[in-house]
C-alpha cells in the first residue's frame, strides 16, 4: 500500500502545482476570478509558453487542464462528477468530490489540506479547478477556493492493449446556472488503430463513442442549498443476503482465513477466501487486483457477505452478539481509496442477513493502521 500511496501523493502534488502559479486567473485574488470570466461560469486559464514548458517537463502537457470558476448567485458548492461510459451507452458515476461555501468542510475526496476552516469563506464561490489524467486511467483533481479539496479515482485495468487515445478539454468560457452539469473533459481510449477527435459537447451524445474500449468524462456542477457539500448517502442500505444451499469450495478461490464460533446451539464459521493464484504456501501474495469473498457458513449452507475485486487492500469481517443476543457480522471494505463498513444482522425467521451501511466513503486517503486487524 505504501508504494501506491506515494504514487497518489505525487500525482496530487503535481496537480497542486497548477493552481499555485500557472495562470493569472488562478494566482490572483479570488475576487478577480469573476472579472477574468466575465460572468458566472467556467473557463480555461491561458498559459504562457514558459508555463507550458513546465508542464512538458513534468509530462503533464496534454493530460492536464486548469479551469477558473465563478458560481452564479445562490451557489453554495461546487461538485465534480467523474463518469465512465457503460456497455449500455449510459454514463456511470465512478467518483467525484465537492467543496462548500460556508458549510464547515469539504466532502468526498477531502485530503487533509483544507484551508483555515476547510471550506470557502462567505461570499462568492470563486476559484480554480486543476485536473490531471493519469496513465493508469486515474482522474486526479484539486479544487482551490480559499479552502481546498483533492481527489483521485482508482486505476482501471483493461484486458485489451490501448494504442489510441483522444482527449477533449473545455476550450472556451461556458456560462452556467445552478444545478447544471457542464463537461470539462472527455477521454477516449481504444485498442484500434484509428481514433477521431472528440469535444466536451460529445458528452451529451454518448452514442458517438460507440465501439470505443474506454470512455470517461468529468463534469462540474454548481449546487445550491442543502445539496452543497453534503456527505454521500450510504450505498449499501437495505442489502439482504439469503442462504445458499452449497457451502463447499469456491471455484478458483482458496480459503485464506477462517474463524469458528457458536451462536445459540449452532456452530458457525466466518471465512475469508482469496483468489487462488494469490495464495502461495498459505501466504497472500497481494497484487494490484485480487478477488476476495467473505462468507458466513452454518451447516451445509452459506451466506456471501462480500464478493469483489479489490485494488490494494484486504477486506475483513467480525462476528459479534449484541445485548439482545442477536448475531451481527460487520464487514470492513478497506482498499486504496475506499473505507466502507456494513453491519449485517441475522434474521432467523427469514434465514437471511439484513445489511445496513454504517459508512461508505470513496476517494479517501487510507494507509495508516494500529491495533487488531
């Protein structure tokens, strides 16, 4: 995890260089941003030849963009949405973050680098947005508006070898209204030998990307009222896990850890399975991408509480009984940029576990730990 954490820190450091002095609209006082934009909206910052040379030296030219923003009247926050185009031709949100105006903090993607109050001071919502595209298809950004918020998406692993790419950035001023999403970047990657150019306006016609292996997009949105800066809602609320009839060996998986316990008069076993080729002589040779399964086994049946591929992290489960002797199993999904905790409580009559999300955070920096695993 340390190696990945250093890589992420380096990426965000490079992105942080942009708003500190690469354009006048970002380096001047926030009050001048509205003048530079000539109204409420967003616009790319123009760079001098020397500033372009700096980006070239860091290998960032063509993969980064600095955008000035000035919110319309009533804007309480700026939200960034990161999308990936799904197989059905619809945009699927894969990450993002926001910064709020006078709301006591940043949400999603908070990096611990916030300003004095961790938020934008009272007044107009103005500042700069720095965007960097990683070679592993990560999207890193930093919002600067007296307070700061930074974020990086997880890497994407593709089976095909990508030989062509096209990136379209926002190229001119765009007027914006509240609660309206405006694309600032679209990225297309393909294994074919031909690739045409794309613009940010193609975001509104996703059919133009048909046949391309990977398409991503980044949009900005000025939010109002209580929607600005709010924490993400738990994603796993209301999950129900039914009993599976077969508690046998999982195909292409190896039992890595198990713990037996009694609840009532029945013996249970909490199991952690790992991808078979990642377990060597009983030890986990953790790579960048590994499938894990956590099951609760009782008799011949099993309940699958977790089944996912994890990039740099190991999920964990703990069984416990509350004061009313009800069985709970808590699953902690810990990985490079996520920390989620789900409490599953067993319902004997339904013969199922009901899961409720305690927390579910994406785009966070995780890498420090003390105490029992």
